[in-house]
């Protein structure tokens, strides 16, 4: 366990891709795969390719379609490549984190696309700086690149990656390009997802299988925790190296609850089915009599359908209805500097269908409550639309603590559940009743042991020590 954590330049919610093809330019398939992963990051998009002689790269602010033009794709020559989409931050383009990070060392060219967050960045950076490495950014990805480059000076590729892995701690799913070789690496915790797909004329690595589908490929399997996958540059196959003897997985449960696309398969489970199972479990744990069950679109949809189905099977007839309509043009990039504007954003984003709501007992289902802005606003909106009762059901346990492993959550002070019981949160959001799902039910739905999941945002206990996190502080335990 590292005892010192460096969280500067955190590489948060991101999507990564790697492609090796037999006899076709890689840039376009990488671009399509990035489109399929757009939900994982909207701040910047980038591609790096290798044509057998040199590396080409293009990184730009914005959505994939805006950041990369037809001319860029033409310039990105070569049949191997990697890609990255990065989550938005409030400031300008954060150059530390725009990726892939592409650089040439004595040991050859390197490109890195990183999803996750290291916890010992400062320590590694200081060490590398003392050894003469100069950094151009604050980001942890550049630290991995320098560490790998240093190890490549006197070791072959696999040994160099193994040594790098022994040094870097935290969460990382990486696609790496070393000259024309494309590699996929998942940390020993398997904290962030990464999978392998087969194409007619090559192989693809991607954060989620939805990207493999977008290329008409077949999901081969997940990259295992602590595994290095090296794609043959001619697209004919891949080699696998288990670099960690006994990995101890700490898969992020929140990927399944909120972050991943419902049509992705992660760690052998279809995300959509997991969410429906969580909805069913939510009914079993805290079902409440109501006239209508409605999701918070889009995040609550699968949960609400599972919840309503379970209720109807158990002789508690309830209508399932989409009683809130979403304005699809209000994206996640909507700028909300003040709480007032955040509230306005919810109002612009979601509008109730009065006839579904008026004079009825409503159960509103969502995947999670973070700050509580969405649920507070929606409860009020539904009451204004004439709802008799509003019950809120949440398909995950209370989010009590920040995430240091790669998901952009609020700070602890902003988390509505951090210092309050479920009843207090219920009062604050103004609902008639509120229930969360238990962690046990989440583990059951994922067919995982609770110990095999990273539950830091619920328990405040992380798979790594995190500098600055007051671990003695009491976390209000989930009451369900
Ligand atoms: P809040 O309004 O702050 O309570 O956030 C809860 C809403 O945001 C829910 O509808 C979630 O689906 C969604 N959500 C959950 N986690 C995140 C996240 N890390 N980033 C953006 N939205 C999120």
C-alpha cells in the first residue's frame, strides 16, 4: 500500500480505445469507438496512430465529432492506434489531461490513454524528476509514461510494464502505443473496465463493449485485473500476460449503477440487466404502494422498469410510465456556476406530464443521489404537477464519500448523505418516503462478493490509502 497519495491532475471518468488492424487505417475505427464511449467524457477527444515509422496524434477540446475532422483522420496514418475521451471540467482545456499523451523517448515513441486515477503521483513524479525527467503537465498519465520509458531502457516491453505496474498505485485502465504495438493494461484491482473485441481484420481494446459493437466486432472477454494484453500489430491476434500473481479485484460498482452504457457487458454482466435486477431488489427491500412508477430519465429507466415489474409480479399492481420528459439538448456540459442555476438546469432538462402525475401516488426511481439537487427539484416539480404523494427509491446505497478512483463525484461537503441519515435526506428533498438499496443487493446483482467491489463512495474505505481523506471520520452507514 502506498502511504502517500498524489491526486493532482486527476484523470477522471474517461474512455479509452486501442486498435490493431491487418491492412486498414486505424484512425476511423478508433474514432467510431470513441463515439460509442462519448458518455465517458465530453471535454476533449484525441487519437494517436503509428504508421510503422512514426507516431501521429491529434487532441482537441470538445465532443468527438467536433474535435476530430475528416482531414485529421486522413493525417492520422497507420494501422494501429489508440483513442481517448475525457470528462469535462469547469475551466478551459486542461492540457494536463487532454489525451492520448504522446511523446518520443530514447526507447521509442509512446502514446498513453488513461481511465482512472493514481494515488501516488507526487511520490513518483519527485522520484522521476530527481532522475532527470522533465514534465510538461500536472497529470498522472505523464508520470506513467515517464516511468514506462525509464523501464524500457533496460527491459523488454513486458518486463518494463511489469516494473511500471509495481510502482504505480491506484486505478488505471490504459491503452498504450509503444511504436506500432498496441497494449491494454488493467490495474490489479480491475477498478475501471477494459475489454477485448475481435474484428474481421484485427482486434480492439475498449473501456466498454458498446464500442466493440459499434465496430461490428465480437466481445472476446474483459481484460483481467493485473493483465497486460499486447495486440499483434498486424491484427492477427493478441498475447496475454498475467503480471500480478493474485490480483484482488475492487471493481467499481458505480460503473454498473450509473456510469457505463446499459448496452455494455462489463465483467460478464450486461449493465442493463444488472440495473433491472437492482430495481427488482429495490422493490423487494423497500416497495411502497403507489399508482405509478416513473424513472428519472435516462439514468433511472432500467431500475424503474425492474422495480415496477417486480411489484406487478407480487400482486401490487402499479403503472409504469414515463412521467418526466427530458430535453435531450441539455447536455452534461451545461454550465452551472451557482446552485440557483443548477436548479434551473434540472427544470430545463425535465418536465412532468401532468396527466400522468395529477391526483396520483408517484414512486420516482433513480440510480443515485449525489448532491440531492435532482431529487429535490423533481419532488417539488411533481407536487406542483398535482401528485398526491411522491416516494423516492434509489437503486444504489447512499453516496457518503468522494471517489478518488476515477469517478467525478462531489466533494464530501456537497454530498447530501455524507452527514445525514436517510430520514434527514428524505426531509431535505421533501419526499413522502425515501429508500436506498443495500450494498448486499448490489453485490448479489453483480454476482460478486462485497469484498471484490470498490465501495469507497459508500463506506469511505478505499482500496488504497488516499492522502487528505480523513479516514477516522464517521460515515453514516446505509440504513437499508
Ligand atoms: P444530484 O442531483 O447531485 O443528486 O445527482 C444525482 C443525479 O446525477 C442522478 O440523476 C444521477 O443519475 C446523476 N449522477 C450520478 N453520479 C453522477 C456523476 N458522477 N456525474 C454526473 N451525474 C451523476
